[in-house]
C-alpha cells in the first residue's frame, strides 16, 4: 500500500468509503452524507489527510484536524480513519495511523484524540495497540438509528 496526501481528485473515492458508513453504521453519529463541498472544505482545513492506495484504488484514509475551535485547542487534534470494505481486516489501519503520527510529530500538535462509538470494539482495540489511552466515556452522547450511543474518547500524546 502506498500512503500519500489526498488530492482533490481523490475526494469522490473518499465519499465512496465514507458515505456508506454514514448511511449504514454508528461509526459516525452524523446522518448527513459528505457532499463534494464538505469534502473540499475537509481537505482544505489545516491538518493532514492521507490516503492508502493500491494502484489507483483508495483503500482507506486517515485525517486529523483541530479538536475544537479556538487557540487553546491548537495543539490538540481529533483524527478519523476509515477503510473500504475490501481493505478491512488486512492490517492497513496501523500503517495509515503511523503515517498520520509521522506527519503530525514535526508540527506543534501535542495530543491526538480518537472519538469512538463504544460498541466499536475493533477500533477501541486498535487504538489501544497504537498507544492511545481511554480518557473518557460519555454515556448516550450520540443519537442515531432511533437510539442513544455511548462515546469513548481515547488520547495519544505525540
């Protein structure tokens, strides 16, 4: 897998991975699919957006952007990682995350936050293996598919 910065022409492939997760899962609590405009703004925002490619095929992506607005949070980023269905279970999340860490280390970013649905045991385990520590559980933080979902916050100091 080749890992490189995402480009505007990669955004349709990002949407093909992300939007089914929005529609069909609780991996994200939003029910609003990613539009071309929203993805362009996401890509343009400060912070790395990296894709893992096999040839021209996007297998997954990872990104990190400021955790909350304002100067007090400028050194704390929240990340997102998503894999295409055919890429899951192949060990590709680790190299994507390690590339993200490498991209962030020379920057002033000090802390990386993962906000994970509490029922997503695989993601929680992955983050623990990557050195993230659970720092909070927020009961009933999200609402999707007519019920509440708990949120786990995990943190890694870079």
